[in-house]
C-alpha cells in the first residue's frame, strides 16, 4: 500500500510543531545536539510508529534512508534507558 506524499508532508509538519521546531531546521545540515535529537525523534515516530517508508522520511528531511534508520534506532535506544 502506497502512502500519500502530501499526507506524509502534513505529518512531518505537525511533528515539527509538536517538537517546537520548523521543517526547515529539521532539513538543515546542522548537527547541533538539540536539533539532532529532535530530528531522530521525528524519524522514529514517522518510520517506526507510523510505518512510513524510510526513503519517504529521508526525502522529507533531506537525508539518506540509512540516516533515517540509524536515527530511529538511536532514539529507540535512548527511550529504553
């Protein structure tokens, strides 16, 4: 089942609002810890919880799909601590 790209875009924007950031900041190349953690949390929610394909999440966030997989995994590990 293919997901609607606009639905995924809206989901991404809503999650950015929830984490008190903007889509532009989440797409930026910044590696600041506060932004990286928020970015990984959004990756986790979109990919693991909402089951959006990693390539679609990557496209939304200007990242590679492997970065999405790694970020979601890192967030999951932090939640288990």
